[in-house]
C-alpha cells in the first residue's frame, strides 16, 4: 500500500477554558510554534452561553459590555504575553454552544492541521472532550498536561508497523530535526492465551512473537526510510495495560513527548483512533501526547455529523 504523504502543521487551533490551564496550553503552543512550521494559530473558547439574563441587561444597560468581547479581550491579553514579536499570526475566537461541535466545525472551516488541548489531572471528566475530539477530528491532536518540560528533545513513538505508525515517526523527525538518537520506538505485543495448545511454554511462544516483531520492525524501518536506524523496545503485555508500559518506557527514555499514529491495523472505520491512542488520552501523565492523523482521512464522517 502506498504510504501517506507527510503533512506539515501550518494551521493550529488551541482550545481554552478560562482556567489556570490556559496559560500552560498557550505557553506550550508558543514553544512548539518555534519548532513546527506553524503560520497561524486560532485560540478558541466555547462558552456555555454568552447571553446575560434579560433582567440584568435591563437593570445595567450601560455597564455591561457584550460578554464575548470581554472574554476575547482577556484571551488576547494572555496570548499576547507569549506571542509578542512572533511571526505567527494569532486570532482569538469566542463561541457559545456545545464545545465538541464548535471545535470540530472550526477545525474544518479553518482547515486546521493540529488541535492543541489541555489535559488536567485534577478534573475527572476532562478526558471526555479530548477523547471525543481525538476520535472525530480530521487532523492531529496534541494533549498538553499541566506539568511539562518546556522543550522537545526526545520523542517516544509506540508503533504497530502500520502506515499510521510511519506517519507518527515522520512527525517525530520534524520535532527532533531528524536526530535518530532522540527518537525511540516501542512495540507492545500480546501472547495469545491458546499458546499451550501447540505444546509451547509461555516463554517459548513469547520469544517466537518477539522474533516476528523484530523482523517486522526491520522491514518497517527499511520500507519507510527514516532518518536513521531507530532503537525499538519490544514489550510483552500480559494484562490490558499497554498505556502503562508505554508511559514507563517514555520515562525511562526521557521522552518529552509521545507521538502515536491515530489508527493501527483497524480499517473498519476511519473514525477509530486505535485503543492505544485512546488509552493514552485518559492516562494521567506529565508527558504530552501527540496523536498523529492523516489529515482529512475522516472528513466524510465529520461532514456527516456537522451536516455541512
């Protein structure tokens, strides 16, 4: 199958919720705008409602500026602190309504290449919006935690040797300026429960699968001609805890970010992001996660849900 064409990130959309998290997200966006070829960033806040109660408007007709204007001014002031003197064009937008719908609609209308969202440890429900966006957005998604390193030097890429994994490696090359020593692959595999039926011990069958994975990895690297030979770890998962293994390997490698392809071998529906990517959305971690998508791949689905 023909490989995906690598797509550079030129237009970004940063979502804000008017909490302390905004400063972290804006600061990270400013940092990555110096690494990636980003030309324009839209900063979006979706309010539940922008209308004051009618009785308050009647009581204080001259005191109240429109709420969306005051929110926009507040966002512009925050953005200005980190983008002053930057060549990146910034625009602050305030909408009201359902956040997921508004984010997806703006991503389509502005032909966004990358959505940047905060990921809070303290709020239990904060992963739900991220998960919905990860599934449905037509572009890549970057999740920024509260405590992150203000640099990107090392990138860990979980791979299943699919074209989507290759796309994530190519994006990691952009982030590391094609430095193979600053990129590492990790492949998680499972030993089938029926291994004993063919007269093998768990350890014997584990070695068979690991050997097969090594061969696949060599072919994967040869086929896609990355910038150099990349180290790959092969980890056996006995339990359904792949994201924990990835996170532990990221810490061991000293990764500043985890980059993962949006879908693995599952081709039944282009809206799937793959179970590993989905679990990384919810996994509590101080390491940012970049879910790399082939831009526009699920545009048909997006148009259907937005009834455009």
